C-alpha cells in the first residue's frame, strides 16, 4: 500500500510548496557528459568511454566491442537508453548487443546519465538511464575526418560533414573500424583465454583461432528543415552493421548485429506567451542478431544458431508551458516492442539448415503513458516534481503462455538548497517501476522464463552536496534504493544447469564522488570514486548468500591533466578497484582480485584544424578482470565459470582533420 502512497504524496507536497521564480537545472538526478566524441578515442565502444568517465557507471566486459553498462549495479531493463528521444533495445538474450552498442561514441555530442528513478519522460527508467544526444546539423559548412590505429590490428576511419542554410541543414557521418583479438596482460588472445579456461567443445577451431575480433560499420544522417521561423522538421537515421563479433566466454559468437534507428520529429516554438513549445516525435528501431557456434569445435560438423530479432516503435507528444513562474511539461507516450527468437542447426559442409524451433516466442509489449513535470523556485530553494502513469500489456504469440497486464504510478521530487553562489545541497525522493520483459517471462531456450513475475518497483532517496568555484568543482552523492519484487535469476542446479527468474526484495545503497581541482592555469586534477552495497532482504530458497549480484566493489580513478600549449594536453590516469569480496556465490559469481592500472595520453594540436593523439592504456600490462560471472549471463564453465580478462597494454593513435 505504501508504494502507491509515496508517489501521490510526492506530487501533493510539490504542488503545495511551489512558488514563483526562474529555475536553474537541478543536478541531483543526473550527470552531464559533454564532448563525448573528443574524449572517447580508443574505440567506438561507448560503454568503455562511460565507465572511465562517470563514477556511477561500471562496464560489463563482453568482447572487444559492444560491451554493456551498469548504473549503480543495475542493468538490462532496470535502466533505459534513449538516443535523440528514440528508445533503443537489444535483441540478444545474452547481451551481445546491448542498447549502448548501437550508437558510436564518435557520433555523440553529449550524454545525460540519469542516476535513480528521476525520469518521467521514458518508459522503464526504474534505476537510471542514458539520454544520448548525437551531433546536430549546422548551418555553416563544417567537416571532420579522423583515422585511428591501435594494438592488435585495430584500425578505424571516419568522416562527418554538416552544412546548409537558413532553410535546410544536413549532416552525414560514416565510420568503419575493425580489430584483431586483444591480448590480456599474460599475452593471451580471446581464443587462447577460451582454450585455457573452457571445455574443449567450446574452443575455437584451429583455422579460426587468429581471426579478427570484430568489424563494425556505421552511418548517421540528419536533415533539419525550418518550415517557418518557429517550426522545424527533423529527420534522422542511424544504421550499424557489425560482423563476426567474438564472445570468448560465451557459448556462441555473433554472426552479425544489424540495427536501424529512425526518427521523425516536428517542433513548434513560441506558440504563445504561455504555450512555449509542442514537440511530436515518431521513432522506430530494429535489431537483427543471429549468434552461432560456427567457429567453435562443437560446430566443426554442425553448428547451432539462435537468431533473435527485436523492434521498438513509439510516438511521444510533449507540451511545454510557462505560467506564473512555473515551467510545466505535459505529455503522452506510447510504444510497442516486439521480440522473438528461433534456433536451428546448419551442416558446416553443405550449409543446409535443419528444422527451426522457437527459442523465444514472438512477444508484443504495448505501453501507454501520461507524464508531467513542473519546475519552480522560491528563495534559495529550487524544486522539480514529476509524475508518470503507465499502462502496459504483454502478449505472447504462443497461446499456451499467459498474457500479462501491468499499471504503475511513478513520481519524484527533487529539491536543491543554494547555500550561496558556489555551494548547494540537494535531495531527491522518487519511485519508478519496470515490467518484466519477454525473456524473463517466456524464454524457452537456453533457459526458461517465469510467467508469474510481478513488475519491479524502486523507491529511492538521494542526498548530496556540490561546490563549484575558480579552484574546485566537487560533488558527493549518497543514495538508498529499496527494490520491491526485483526480478532476479536464481541458479537451481549445476548439472544439468537450470535457472528461473523470480521476484525478491533487496536494497542497494552507496556513495559517489567526483572532483576537479584547478591547481594552476595549466594543471587540473580529476578524481572520481564510487562505493555501493547490495543485499537481498532474504536469501533465496535453498541458498544462504544474501549478497546481490553485479555490485562492483570500491572503485576510483584519478587523472592529472597538463595543458602545455593551447588545445594540447598531456594526461596521466590511474584506475583502481578493491577486491570483489562481496558476491553472490550461490548464483555463479566469484571473488575477483583488486587491481590498479595506469594510462597515459597526449593530445597535440598541430594547428587549430589538425589534432594528433597518442595514448597507452594499461601501461604496465596488468592482467585483471573487472566483470563478474552472475548466471544471468550464460557463460562458459569449466572448473568454474569463465572470467574474461581485460586488455593488456594497448597503444593507440588518432589523427583528426577539421574544417
């Protein structure tokens, strides 16, 4: 009962206390990362770029590319990913193609990292999310060409051109990159790691042991049309094509990942003094992902394929108002996701396919929602309140499965007290929900779902302090998250391996710190750290471990940045992790050693139009693993579940031409 009272109370309190004053952006709920394409130069992998920049984000290492993220220990449907307003989903049940893998770091302008249940505009932002904004077309002619080389045969080339006039602006960006298999600190490639740690049937065939780790091509195009001075039509398309992506500690590799993201948006500004803006958007995205055992010993005669497909389409209407000092947003949100999978065998010699069987029944998830948000200030207080009501139906094609219906009211309130111009404290209280997905409800193979799952609710409190002046920028945040009916995978048996999803109650709490110290005009020191604890309220039936999975230990990073001439910087960075000693051993996790790695980079501006970057990651060739082995991922098991080590010493260069 209290779960429903909390969001209603939040709305009531905020409305009663609202006053009339202009409101600056409240920072309790998010972290803004700008100039992503300039900072992420090692590869196109967005997960790697984010995990080394944002304290609240950890990376799940899946391959040389297409890695996944956790926000405060939350992943999958517990967090949302939106690209220019388009909701993006992956197709693979084993997270070979997470949402962040369908957009390249080089295409991005900025990212807002939502930390907690503080986004009412998007379906499923239960514990956090990403709002990704890609580069926009410019009126003046601008262009960029970049080339990159790195260890283990890494190479990339990309180009972007943008321009137009007062009526039409356009942008097109294209890139291509590929890499051989990275080596860990012991000099073992991906295939060699598999050979050392996995059963013989899962080893790569000799002829494929030295094949490339992946190749990836992408294109992004946009056209903005000024219909009138205050009306704009925005069209965009992003396409990604990844081939032969190796997943060394999984049973299968990705034959390919093809994704398409479309958006049509119409925006009208300054309708009246009160009605400031109306925005209508239609979007569509799809992913086509077959994974197979073609390159493994088990596939020498006949290889197995699990072919997954998903699509996501939606319509969103947003209306913005300014009335008596209020900034108001009201909107409608509707979306439909489809997801399906089938398995079949292929004769490796004749390429004749066997019978196709369903691995994931075709499932349609329809969501309809109303949302609203209000911002206001009084005195030294800034207040923001939001609410969202969701009505969701999930319908499987297989008539033996049960259709599901869910509804939920989410709400949050964010308050900032400005102590003075340089110091402020902030408080957030929110609740949001997410429904089970098709995999959790209906997956037939390789592991079963659970049709009786309830939706998960997260009730969270955030508290923090922020200071910014000429000498320092500092922020510390603490949070306490109460998860009700959290959807959790339980390992039932080891041999044969069987699993089930179930609802549990759990808590996650911790703190994050970020700081930049401007020591001199040339020298800046950046620091970030995060620490969190996750506990089940009760151990699962037949188990004794109450530790929650995916909760990384204390991690920190520190960087020294020296600007030795205009637009030229030398950086020395250290990244640290404590030993992973609190882990869910009953469900496949294991103890991981602590580690420290050091990186160095020099970015030199030859001219204002030509930049050269040289960098070395993992300077001392450390062998370490940062991702654990929770059974939610289907990983290879020998004596124990196979860990995937991080790359060893990696040397890279970039050359950028701009005009």
